[in-house]
């Protein structure tokens, strides 16, 4: 894919401005910048807005902020709102508790392909390593430092990145990381974006991937590229996980391509559903 596509980087966040600050710092150091950055805030208090306002002044690309009331974990909803406001054709999606390798955006652009979406991986930091990088404002982490897991996910090797794009776990439609994905905006609109029936942590990213695949959009993997480092935090609440698992199973079994409560709520005109949950 040509490198002249226009990209919107969407960063989801909730009440961790210290991590978001480090994430934005890593974005500002990209070898190829996104054309805009949108913070998708699922109900944080004023400290996050204050941080974003501080960064807006000197950020190298337009930086915008989308916020919603805190009514529990509603990642699907805030992502839809941010995607609806995105100005560009290609959406790269991350979480605000990541720092990005300097070629992260470059890797995603180079692997972009019409008729496909991309899912990446992550390097996990333990608690002590997270404390070190946050204390020292470090956006890049060496391959051999202690406190990191998923060793192969640290490596950026271009020929392996390209080789595995259409080979890595192609038979596993549920393999993905919602914190490191990329889509054509037109494909997201086609399936009506995220399903907002998903509340509470888990499976909203798997389910949108299933609907994309059901609609004929191919999954590609970004391994040995698109490297991100995930800062340590406590576990998510899984109280709604059973319901979300059921919705995911329904999308798989009935080959769902379109959700009823999706991104169309934020557009004046919306595509007609093919199959509806």
C-alpha cells in the first residue's frame, strides 16, 4: 500500500493521565506521524482533559478530545464516537496505557491493504518496569531489559513482518489485540462499527473482527513490527464477561455482519443493515 494514506490515530483512555502522557510523548516521536490524534475518553475526571489541553498547544498534529459520561466500562461506545469524528480514511487504534516504537505508525501504513484490517501484538511490562519508565519518562525500552514479557513481540524485523502478515494465526479469527489494530474507516461503517451492547470489559474487539471477516474483510497480522509496550495495571472487572461471550458466540454462529447499536447513531446517514443482532 502506498504510504500517502491519511491516518487517524485513536487512543482510548480512562482515568490514567500519567500513562496517557507517556503514550502521547511516544506518538510525538513517530518517524511518520498520524495525520490526527483523537483521545477517546470513557468518562475520566478533569485531570485527563487538563493533560490533553497541555499537549494540544505544541503537538505536531491536530489533537482532539472526545469524552462521555462515566457510566461503567463502555469502550465500544466511546470508540464509535471517536471513529465517527475521525477525519481520515485509515483508523489506527491503540489504548492509552501503551508506549509506541518509533516506527509504529510507519509499520501500520506499510502493511495497510484494501479489503483488510490489521491486528498486532504487545510487549507486557511488569509493575517495576512500568514504574521505571513512568518515573524517567521513557518512551523506548531496550530489548534485553528486565521486567518485559513476550520477547519476540519486542523485535522489529521488516522482512519477517511482511512474511507473517498473511500467515500468522490466519486460521484463528479470534486472535487479536484490540489495543493494537487498524481499519479502513469505510469498512467500519459497513459493519456499523463497534456493538454498543457490549458493556463491561471484554470481547467487543473480537466481535467487531468477526463481523468484518463475515462481511469479506480479511484479517492481517502485524508481527515483528507495530511494536507497543503495555504498562502494568490491575485486572479488569469481568462481571459482564459471560454476556459478552454469548454475544460473540452469536455473531460467529449466525455469521452476523452488522450490529444495531453501532456507529450509525453518530451519523446523519447510515448504511442499511445486512443482518442485525
